[in-house]
C-alpha cells in the first residue's frame, strides 16, 4: 500500500522541510517491513483566484485529481475526528489488510477544501481543535504516520 500526502502549498528549504523529510524517510524505511511500498508527497500551488470559494474549488479539484482510483481519502480538518495514535495505526492496518492500494492524506490551503470534497472523504482527521500552520500540520501528520508504522511493526518508539 502506498501512502500519499497531497498538499496545497510547498515547504520551503529550512528546518521545517528538513524535519518533514526526516519523518518521511523514517516512515518509508520502517513501513517496508509491514507492507507499505512508499510515501509520496505531492504539492499543489495555491489557487490565485480572487474569491475564497473559487480558490477552495480550484484547489479541491486539483487535489481530487491526485487521488488514485480505489484509494482511501483522509482529509485533515480541525473539525475532524481527534484520533489517538493507536486508532490511526489500526486504520492503516485495516486499509492495508483490505487490500487498498493507497491512502491519500489531503491538506487543503488557507481557505480549506470545498465541502463536496470533504464529504467524499473516508475519514476526516483533526490534530485538535486549533488551526495549525500548514508546515506544522504536515510535520505532525508525518510524525503520526511514523508513530503508526512503528506501532504496527512492534518498534518501541510509541510508549503509551
């Protein structure tokens, strides 16, 4: 199973990008032993539309085009479900064991995602009720994916 992070915006060179890349590498290396083929990060430029609703629509269409047929879609949104790390790992296990080809984690732009896109998601995930900067949300997602992979592989990283 592939893991894909589809995000509006790019991480610029610097400590945030380095930390994100460190966790991505960890997920990829640890995930091989439990049936994860790779983790891919796809970045889409922010829409330049003047109207927020139009920006959300354009960005959602661009993101939807990145979701492979048969993939699980997980949208990150502050109004989503607050899952603990064990629940996230259980979801990954379930999707992998069901033979799903990919899981796509979607991070929208500053205006969010079109409601129609969010409604079609298999899961809406939140990292608390607070709004997080895009860079931190991506890093937190990558860390949680690494944590989930270590839980599934029996690695002692997660101690809860």
